[in-house]
């Protein structure tokens, strides 16, 4: 992808620093940070994407760094609706690209199905409807926002998000030796975020992004290798086993599937495999791995067993130990409600759900559930028809994102594999919002915006081509 005029716009960086300062300052200014981000979202399409990314960060920042925001549950929805309103007042919703229109309509149709299903079958209709509306608006907003940008604008916003994740990694490094870095459970590293199971997956997404850039470049930068290596270390420290497995499967799966889905040669998708830098780093890593094999084996064992907290013999046993009870409960609901499901975003035990409601209107603003495995969660909540609908949506998304290149596709595949252990794909109010933002970027990167294509200047012979002599 050849983009001209690639200059970093530092204004969003300055705004992010101000918003973070308010969020960290005190409980009184924490709510003001959300309102500032909401107002910023109204100023343009790129700003809407940046505001959603900031909303994710403000919500998931560590409580050891930032005080609680009393109205955060309500204000993050205000940011989402302001971002959607921004699309309406800054160019409209309908993309000019045919494939993007199809995907947007598919997203809206899936959201309409969720809402209708919630009205009839959900255990808590108001909770399911609000979650369905939030997800639909969030996904449709990021699609329309990314697709409305020119290639240069899209590159700038994506680099800002990529740089923001690197900054998140960088500022987390000093907390490796501090108690605030292990605040949640005192063993898993969470950095400046609120949970190791949030920090680990974020590092997996950043790692997939950097590795995809390495493989997708003929001469990858040395600093990308440093970022990828740091992400691997952070994932090990977080003890997020799902993150490590998702990174391996995501990058490997993207290399295997991207040539077929994008209909391009493997050498074209991964020119970095012929890079001398990549092979040099690979051989050094191999030699270091052989020299330190016992220590590495011990660290991997500690990572799988979460430093001895669970006596398991391998990855499969670890997965069964951590997710087995959740899966068993979901399977019981699936067998009991195979067609209707129990409702979108409803816990496997609905009566045990803790629903937070807005004190003014009584509207549900928080109803967290722990499912772990997204495919089973979708089948449990929406039944067989909803699961088929969701599968068709994902297939359409993967076909579009594969054309964007190896880096975007690797991020998407990693995000999907993360959802085999952490069901966040349909949670735009929490950690899943970052995934949706990256999904929109990945899908849009392979689509060209017609408004940036300059028509070719007609030549003299275009209207009156020279006739070929025929001998008559």
C-alpha cells in the first residue's frame, strides 16, 4: 500500500494526554474526562475512532493509577452515541464501496435480529436489547468511520492506535517491579490496565500487529522486532494463557489462510520471510533457546500452570481446568434451548446476574457475564439461527479483512482466537471495544475510497482512436 503525505498528527496525542490527566487526577475530574472525549468525538470521523479508543482506555485503566469514575458506566455509552452522531453529521453512513455497504447492511441486519430475538426470548429483554443496540451501533460506527477516511487519513489513525498501544506497553514496563503492576491477583502482571486478562490479550493484539508488519515488509524495521519480543515477555508475565495461544494460532492461521481468502500468492502476502533481518533474529533466537532450554521450559510450565496455582499437565488440561465449568453450564442451556437461546448477553445462570442500573432512568448500564468461549456463548444466547447468522457475518468479515494485508488479518485472527478463551467480541462496553475498532480498521484497509481516486486525464486518441487499416 503506497501512501503519500504520511505525517503524524500530534493533536490527538495532546488531547489524549489531557483526557488521561483528567481521568487520573481525581474522582471529580474522572467523569469530566469522559465528557471531554464525547465532545471530541463529534468533530470528525477520525476523531470518532480516536474517541472510542480513548473510551476503552479510560474504562480499563488500573484502579491503582486512576480513581473510580462514578458515572463511567453511563458516560461510555454517551461517547458511543456521540461517535455515531459524528458519522451522521460528517459525511453520512453509507460507504461508497460495494463490499463495505454489504458488510454494513449485514451488521445492521444481525443487530436487528438480536433486538427482535431479545424481545421474544430473552430472560432480561431490556439488558439484551441495550447490549444488542450498543454492539450494533459500535460495529456500524467503526465500519462507517474507517470507510469514510482516505487512505492517508486511515494510515494516520491506525498509526496513532498502534503507537498508543506501544505507549501502553512502554509505560507498563516500570510497574514490573512495583506492586501496582500485580494489583488484581498479586501474580499476573496487569501493567497500567485493570486486569491481567485484559493486559495479556492487548499485548497479543499488539504482538500480532507487529509480527504481521514484520512479515508483510520486505525490510522490516529493527524496532518492530523489539516490540514483538516485548509483547511476548509481557504475555508470559501476565499469565494470560489464552493470549499466548491466540497469538501463535492467530499469526499462524493468518499466514495459512490469507493467500486463499485474498486470492494472492503467499510470497506477495509475506515478503518479510525473505528478509535477512528476520532470518538473523530467528537464528539468534534459536541459538538462545537451545542454550537456555531448561530455563525456558520451566518458564513455559509456570506460564501454563499459572505459576503452580493449578496442577495441570498441558494446555488442554489447563483449558479444561479454567473453562470447563463454564462450558458445561453453557452446554446444559444449549441442550435445553437449542433454537431459542436464553437471550443476548445473558449469563448462563440468569438469576445470579448482577445488573447495574442508572439511578435516574433505571436503564441497565452494566451486566457483566463470564462465558469464555464465544462460539458456545452465541449458540447458548441466540440459538441455532443466531449462531448461523453470526458465522455468516464473521466469514464475510474475514474475506474482506484478508485483502487488507497480513498485519490486519493477523490482528483479526488473533482477536478471534482470543474469543475462544475470553468472550469479548460482543462486549463493546468493556474490553471488546478495542477489538471492534481494530476489526473496522482491518476490513477498511483493503477497500479504496472512491473520493481519493483521481480520474485519468483523457488522451486525444481516447475519443477518436486511430482506425486500423484493413486493406479495403
